[in-house]
C-alpha cells in the first residue's frame, strides 16, 4: 500500500497519475485435456477498457476523416504547450504554419497555456476522454504517463518508419521515451550547462582569456583573481557565483550519475558528490559568507541588470540560451564559453540537462495526423529552425551538428558537452528522488551538516523510497 500511496502522491506532484497496472490471467491445461476446446483466458477489466477505448478512438478517427473528406475541410489538430511569449510563440506558430502548408489533410492549431497549467489541463482532459492531439511534455516523466496510460504508445508507428528511426536523436533522450519496451514520445529539445566567462575581466586579472578553467581547483584559483572587493567588505564583482546552477544539477555534474538507475541502485552519497559539495561550501559559501552571497545575488535581475551582462559576475554556469541576454543587452561584450570544469584533473566535464518530448495523449482522436506533425517538428529542418531562433539545444543530432548552428559559439560548446550530459529521469523505482534530496543539499550550503552527513542521510531516504516502490 505504501508503494501505491506514494505513487499517487507523486503523480499529483508531477502532473501524472500513476495507476496500478494489471497482469494477464492464465491457467494450466489439465493432463489429457483437449487444449483446443479450452476457453481463452478472461480479459481483465483494465484490458477490456483499454481495448474498448482503442476501438472507440479508431472509430472516432475514421468518422472524423470521413466527415472531413466529405466536406473538403481539413482535420483540425490541437497542439498544446506553454510557448506563448515573444521569443517562443512566433517560432512554434511558424512551424505549425509550415506543416499546414506542407500537406492538405491536417491543420494544426497552436494552443498555449501558462507553464505547468498546460500539463494539469492535459491530465484532466485525458482523464475525461477529450485530450489534445499533440502535447509538449517534460522528458523526465515520460514513463509515468506511459504507465498510467496517459500517452499513446508509438512503437508500431516508429517501426513503420524503418530501422534506425530513433537513432536520429541523442541516445540518452531516445532512451527516455521507452517504457516496458515501448516508445511513448519523440524527443524535442534538451539542454546542457556550460561555463560563461568574461574575457576582458580575465585580461584585467592577468589570466589568459583563451584558457578558461578546466578543473574545480582552477575555477577557484581564477575566481580569487577575478574577485573585486570594496573597502567596506562588499563585492563589486564576484569571480564565480555557483548559485545559478540548482544544487541537484551540481550533484549530477560531480560524477555523471543520476540519484537512481532503472534497476533501483542509489548513487546519492558517492565520493564525487560528497567532494563537490564540500568544495561548493568551503570555497564559496564559507569563504564569502552566505549572507554576503545572498545580499549580492539579491540585486541580480534579467535583461540590462543581468549580473553577467553588467559585469557583476565574471564566471558562471548556465544554459546555452542564456547567451541571448548578452546578445540582446550587451552585444559588444567580450565573453567566452567552455565546458563545465571537471571535478579533478583528468576527469570528465559532466553536465546536466533535462528537456521536452512530443507526445500524443492517450485517447487522441487522430493518431495518424498527430504522428505526422510529431515527425515534422522533430525533423532536421524544423529542429534547425527552432534552434536558430530560440537557441535551445535540439534533440535531432543532425540538426544540432548543422554548420549553420556550429558557427554560434554556445551551440558548439553545447554539442561538445552533450556526450557527457546527464539527462536525469524521474524513475518509477524512485519517484520524486530529486525533491527528496534537495533539502539535504540545502543543509550543506547553510552549514548545518557536512556534505558527508547530509548525503549519507539522503542516501538512506532514497534507498527507503526505492524499497517502498519495490514492495508489493
């Protein structure tokens, strides 16, 4: 019962509902009986409901297509997302328009809701049997929706496209689409984290502007030279500010390991994670004083007041899209981008990323049309256009490697970072593990616990979570 109760709670937190699965009934033939005369195993209620829903969906799809063909009208499909702002809205609208112009059978209409609300509304609509046709979802939770029958399985459609269809996407993103051997979405965009540094500040501090720090020790060494402190003890400029990267993301960058894996192994208190958080606390929060950093960061803003844009921070870690702040508000700024520093000499430059998937909700009325659009917006051409306009790291490898994008330094750095970027998933074996660990990481930063103490306690909590979800 603990497992099911926890799963239901996490479903509400994640915008999913983790419904309990059902197994097939089966029986053994009696010795000497004629097996041909034996009745077929009884269909479970869940299987019956699923087959009925599938039949109804197919029938509704056929009726809609017939009606549209008779009237000469296109079949209308709704795409749901949250992309309604000035940066993203026109881009997705253009892709919808391009798809509509590419054929005469379907017309995709773009519908956007506020961030987070779109998933809550989609969950309710799917439960009511009237889901959107296509939706952009959180890539970390595909398996939750697959398990709860909130997403349409796409395996047969993928196989019909020919061998290697999923190979066009980064493997860690393609893997995130799989539940119980089936495919439930297509990867759309991802991200990674890279180091931004101010080249002019480097020169002022006597550092080589073409040689960013490669290790944590170098990062600290450079930060001390880049700091500018006022007479009253406050800071005019910080050499490095670690607070732009969420603590969980720092943890994953330490050793390239998520907190859990698909088999339920737990990697919270690894030596690398302990070492990195000891460093973050000692080298920055203890060194400057948390009050100093909090006071300094309280003045951070966006646009013209972005701390990297205005020179209040000489180095920080952020997403490739952050460069648009420099492009728009400080086009003359002399800056560089590089991989995140490795924890130790000779180590990997691990980073962290999430992303979004294109899914067809369970019960969608026209799966064929929705699939055509899903393929269209994840194609090389569409992904190049998306990336060139909003500077997201796209899931399609050929698009990400396109020369037109590689001329942009942040894309080149992002491409280099992708092989060692950890895309974390909210595992069914430990739903909500990241949320469980985060308070313990805060305790380290606050100085209330050592990194070893906090991560040991967090390890125990996640192990318990895995055990609860493994119980019958």
